[in-house]
C-alpha cells in the first residue's frame, strides 16, 4: 500500500512537471486569472480594464496584451511584476486581435466600428484601418506573415487581408455568425467557426476554395445549442480542437481527414480554448460556470476544473 | 413565367447593372392615432417598425456589397379608410414581392388574401394573433413577431422556474387582452400553475397625468387587487392602458408580470447579451431612439429575406421564399440561438426575453424544458397541436 501511494505520488509529480502558466480574461470581473500549469491552481488575479476579452502574449513573452472593450484600449500586463504596466490604443471596442509574426504589429477587430485596426506597438499608434463587414470578431494570421484573416459576425464573411499592402484580398461568405478564424501552422488552410450554423469550414489560403465543412452532433443536445466558437490547430497539423459553446463540449478533429474523433465534456458555455506549448493539454474558458477545464490530450480525459473569475472568455498559455 | 419575370425587371424603379442584383422590400403600415406614452420618460415613436426595417436593409447591404446584391426599401401607409388590397395591388404592379407587414390582424388578412398577394411573401411584424398561425394561416405569410401563446408559455416557464405557481390574472378591456388571457390560462394548465383569482380592469385609462392622478390610482388599485393570496399578478394589457400603474400599488406586495412589470417580449432595449449591444448601438445611431419589439420584428423580417437571398445566391423571389422555409435557414437574432421558421405555421421560433424595466431578468425557454426537436418549440403551438393547413 505504502509503495503504491509513493508510486502514485511519483507518477503524478512526473506527470505534472510542466512549467507553463495560463492567463484567462474574465469578461465580467475585469480581471485576468493566472493559473500555475504545474500545480493546476489559481495563483494570482490581475485587475485590468473593463470587459477584458481578447488576450495574447508579446513576441518576447514578457508581456500580456488584453483587449478591454469598454475602455477602448489594449492593456499591457508586465508578467514578471504581475501587474498592469500601461496600455495601447486599439480603436473602438477591441475584441479579438492577433500579433503579426513580425512581433511589431497587432491586428485588432473593432466590434462596433466594422474595422480592423492595425497597431504599431513600438510607435503606439494605429497605422491604418481596414474596412470589413459588420461586427468584426475572429482574427487570425498566417505564420508565414503574408495574410491576416478576419470574420464579421453579422455580415457572415471571412475577410482576407494582405499583411503587406494592408488591403482586402478577398471576402468569402461563410456560416452564420462566424466567430473565430485560425490559419494552420503550415500557412495553407484557414479554419473558420460558425456559431449559429454550428459548423467549421476549412478554406485553402491561396485560392479561398472550400476544402471541408465539419458538422458536430452530441447525443441529447439540441442542434441550436451546438455552436462552434474557439478553434485550436496543433503545430504538427494533425489535430483541430473546437469549442462547442452551450453544448458544453470540445470536439477533437483529425485535421487531415476532417473527421470528428471525439468530444470532451467540459464546463458550461465553453468559449475560447488554448493548447499548451507542448500540445499535450488543452485549456478551456467556460463562461457560464466561471471555470477552466483542463483536458489531458494523451489520456483523452478532462483531468481538472479550476475556478477563475466571472465569465472567463479568452485564454493564452505561456511556456 | 419567364416573361413575367422579365416584365417585373422592366418595372423595377431603378435600372440595375447586369452584375448587381436588386431586391426590393416594402414596409406596409397603417395610419394610426398617435399614442400618448404612459410614462413621461417615454417619447412618442413615429417610425416604429420602419426604423427596424431600415437597419435590416443596412445590415443586408454590408454582405450584399461583397457579393453584388443590392437591397432597397420602400414604405407605404394604408390610410384609415384605405383598402389594404389596393395598396398590395400597387406594390405588385411595381414588381415588389416582399412585404414587411406592420398591420393589425384584419388588415393583414385583407392584404395577404388579395388576388395579387398570391406570388408575394408577407412577414407579419405586428400582430400576435394565434388564429393567424392556426385556422387563418396562409402559405404566403411568415411571422417574426411572437404569438400570444409563445409569450404566455415563456412567462409560465419562468414563473414555474421561480416556483411562483399561484397567479392572479388581471385582464384589460381590449379584444387582444382577452385573447392573451386565454393564452395565459392555457400556459398555466400546460406548465402546472394555477390561476387563483381573475379580475378585469374596467377603469378608464389616462388618469395619471392629472394632479390627483396618483391619489385616484392609490385607491382604485388596492380595491381591485384585494383577492385571495397569490404569488404573482399576471397582467394582460397589450395597449399599455393600465398595467404600468400596478407595480407598487397592489393590495398585497406581489410582483407584476406579463405585458408590464416583468415583460415577456421578443425584444427589449435592456437586452445586451449575445452581441445585442452591437444591434442596439446600430439602431440607436440610425433611429435616434431605443429599439422596440416591432422594430426588432421588422429588422428580423428584412434580415431574413436578406439572409435567404445571400445564402441562396439568388434574387429570384421563389428561390428566396423557399430558402426561408427550408431547414437550412438560420437567422442570427442576437438572442443566443439561431432562429428559423416553423414549417407548420410560418412562425419564427426564437427565445423570448423576460425583461425588467432596467435590466434583463431571464430568457425562455428555461433550462429543463426539453423537446425532441428544438427547445424553442416548447414555446407556442407545436406541430401536433397546430390547426394550420396551408
């Protein structure tokens, strides 16, 4: 018995020996929750501006950018000090944003203004605005730096922006109320989720031709409640994970065959999701149950639920 | 058929480029007596419905401009002594096939059953009459405004979730109030509540503005509400004649719900979840006032036509009409779930808000009311109960 317990302790310790930190934006609390990825415990809560949603790391991973929509700016958190250091301009009502691989520019969706604002971080100013559809939301960037993609919720379109000329290259009609767009690690595919159609569409980056439409079914859950929101694509291009909102599930998809492999039961109204840097865990922000679920992707099990602030919305994992 | 479409195209008011396709929608309303708002905080609204349709057209145009579809709006008012069928005849002659009907039940029936109406689509944004969704239903009419039954079921689910089972029903003198009271009685039976007392409001409206207004009300309302104990006062006052006088004046300290107090409605300016903030902000910018329920229904009607045109990639009215009724159709209505039309009666299934005077209180369907198809169909007349035959 003694030996068994010791062995169990050893296994658990070895198993959780990752040092990552998870940052969660709490939309109703105006805070960022900090989770220790080794202990899987809430370790800090950082006050930020009003209605924090989009959340990203700086290129050097020393700073956290948090879009605070009701304050019309992006707050900058110094991660060493664990507190707010200042802010950046963002245009009106910033929601989601991406950091371009050049490490210098943020592309920000301005939900109320039908614009994508391009922010030069060192110069701390908006260098240009790109006019898109109504209620821009999803923001993605191709890792090769060529394209920035955006979705507009009411217009139901995917907008492809040339990251060099900052001009619209294409507008593609997608499923109703598109929420998130992500470009695959090889910069060849754009994945777009449709909240109300409850599907994910995959497009070729170069031709914008559709490659697949992925639907989801959860036994016992009415189709209106199966909504596709957050997307995470793995670095090796083998898997995609999709948050299914009020269905309280995350779907795991074979990214080569576009087949849904399984779903994980997580907290309520799962919105955005984030992979650990080693790709072995997935963290989910569950808006209605105010917690974060931790999925161990190797054992294919939800291993922990961690209470955070009210209405967690977005999250990012720092190594 | 081909010939008549060509003819219609020739009759279009503005020339259309070969590339760009235009879809024209008419908002038809009735000349009405001005309504004095009950509360001094409310302002008289003159473009109710029309403003919502304008916002819907602007929203349609944003997608349309990317895929070369153009949406235009015209508005027509039926005079008090006017004939709805005549208005429809003129619209048909102009080649207009889509009508957003801000009409009462008799006018809507007259308009939709006229000879020229056969190839047109009417979307009802005004009248909650259940008869129009049942024995008087028509294949060329859809409804974005909820039926009375939907509103009553939505309230009943919420009151049962609160365990407020014993209702005191107060009904106004208008015909619609009686129909709404019927819907409340049906909902009470359906969801397990009990109507322990009923009264009719028989006082004349419009006392409140006089210097002695509050004194009169303070004696009238306790007398009216002196009934056996109950959990909640459920009020049926669609024309807003007296319901707002009730809260704070009842004999027993009980909440008021229904058409006033906790209001069951398809839309309220207090809604801000599910992106509603953006819709409210766009509306306020366009209309200079808050978005009401008829505005919302008209917005939903125009957006539905736009969504069907965009998704079917067509400006053919028949293609648009058939897409609207197909299982593929879904409207993002800023209430957290996709909204679509029930095939058995043309009613838009949608969540119903339970709105307080300043903030949203709840949204029905409530958790736990299950349905083999859509949980939204726990509100209103389900397929098996429907008396509609197209």
